[in-house]
């Protein structure tokens, strides 16, 4: 018998030492490019640091976060005709209200509204209610990002599941169709966005041309990414098309992991296609669904390249995203402190949503 080379505890220590040595390069990279920049970003969010400035950075506390997140409300009554006591109307028959600038520009009676701008407004009865913000562009970016996530997560996940169900067949040429649907995933998002810019072109774009043919020339061309009403929807459609194949493959792997004997037993019991999906397929895809939901959510929150290539945040800030604003302020505007504050807020938002998702999708006893 071979002689013992050492005590078990010594072997365990040697294995642990070897493991740490093998993990050391990756740990150093994570420390240098993830942990240290994150800590520096959090620190700079409490200063007035600029990218290039001869002045030293100063501590400003929570001022950057206040500038980002300050929101106030204001309710205005319409102007009244002094002679009749009736509300004044403009040429279009709409109620006339006092100018908003009278309340948001150095008005001593409304000091908390100084410097704020209109984010949104709506009429309730005769009154008009305003939502004012110190950073309207950031709030639009935050709203657009949440809207993007809310639409992309169910639509992209559901469409990917539908494709996976259709392609989970043993028929001739099925691998060809799987490859076709997966092809956009391996193409760079920049290339995809440039391609879709030509598709969305307001004059001779492929989409307008196709719709014109289908309607026998009755369809009027639309500037899909130049119109505030259609720009965000266009970005969503392109994003869904590009990434749906990736999630389709994940769904397909989950479908193929379900034992076929369960479907045979369901058929014997007289279950139809819908009952098989509801009681066999969907329960078997639970873990896959949780994974896909988390992946789509995290990818959707990182919306940047589509906006950068297609719209640059326009028109009228209708496609602004949080990550795009972060890059614009931190790099192009050289406002490192403002960009760092956005990154901290963004980190807290994504972390909170991830924890909520994890809690709601946890395994229950």
C-alpha cells in the first residue's frame, strides 16, 4: 500500500491554498474593474467632481441626488374675467392659466418651486395640476426605462416561449429554423441598430415601403424614429426582434428537459393540448421561467445601444434611458458627479427590483 502523503487536514489546506491561487487573477480583475470603480463612483456622487477641471472637488452631500429626484406638485386655477367673473378662454376655447414661470422663477411666495420645470400636467375640473421636477430629462429617462422593461419582459419572454413550442418538434429541417431565429443574437447590437435605421427611415425605409404595398399606396409614410409617438415603440420592436432568439433557446432547453413520459401519461388521461401545457409543460418550466424573467429584466434595464444609435435620446427626450443619461452626463458633459449619482440611483433601483423578483419567484414550501 502507498504511504500516506500527509494528514487529511494538511491536504485540505493545500487544496484551499491552490484554489485561492487559481482564483487570485480573477479576484484582482474584479477588484480593479468592478469593486474599486463602484466605491469611487459612490464617493464622487457626493461631490461636485468634473472630468476636466482645475478646481478641486468639493463635498456637496446629497445635493446631486436632490437635483435628480426633487419633485413638487402645483395646482393652478384658471384666470378669471374681472368683468364677468367667468374663466378666460383662448382662441381655441381652452381655459387660460397663469404662466408657470411666475411660480418657478424666484417667486418669494413659492421658494420650494424655484428652478423647477414642468414634467407633466393634467386638467381636473377647472384646475390644472402640474408635476414639477428639478431634472425633467432624468425623470423621463427613468420613466422610459421602466416602460421599456414592463413591455419587453412579458412580450419578449412570451414570444420566445411561443417560438420554442413551435420549434420543439422532431421534423425535417427544424434545425434550419432554429438557426434562422437565433441568427440576430450573434449579430452586434450596433449593426442591428444601423440596419433598423434603414428599415425605419421616414422616406424610403423598408417598413414604409412594405406597408405602402400592402395597402395599395394608401399608407402615408411615417418617420418611425423621428416621431415622439412612435420612437419608443420602434426601439422596443427592434430590441424584441434582436434578443428573442436567445431566450427561445433557453426555453427550448427547458422544454427538452421535461420527461416525455409525463406527456404520455397526460394523453392516456385524455388531456388536450392546453391541459398538457397548463399541467405538464408550464410547471416543468418554472425554473426556466424565473431565469428568463431575471435575464430579460436585467438586459432591459441596460437599454443604451439602441437609443445611442437610433435616436440619441430624441425626439423630445421620448427615448431617453437611464444608462444613456449616465453616459451622456459622465462622459460628454464631463459631469462625473452627476453621472455617478445617476449610477447609484440606478444601482439601487435594479437591486430592489431584483430582490423583489427573487422573493416573488422563490421556492415555497
